C-alpha cells in the first residue's frame, strides 16, 4: 500500500500532506520502507524467484553428476 491513500487517524487528513507529527512520522516510515532492496517486488514474485533458483541449482547438480 502506498501512503498517498492513507488517512491519518490523528488529524483525519491524507498522510501525504503531513499536517501533524503523526502524519509526518508515518510518511517517513513508509518512505524508508520503500527504499529497501526488494521493496518493489511482491512476496509471490520473491517466492517464484526462489523456486526458480532452486530448480536451476538442482538441474545444475544433476548434470554434473
């Protein structure tokens, strides 16, 4: 979820406007979370990537034997 759709429970304004300290703190927390290494990838995509990596490793191990 992006913070542009969130409404602050403290001041009932959109979090993106940052009207109160709670809004500003939530906005900063969301920005930090978005900047992670795998922040743009969904959990399902990460699981599929892991399965594909394991399959490739198994195939490589089978061919070397």
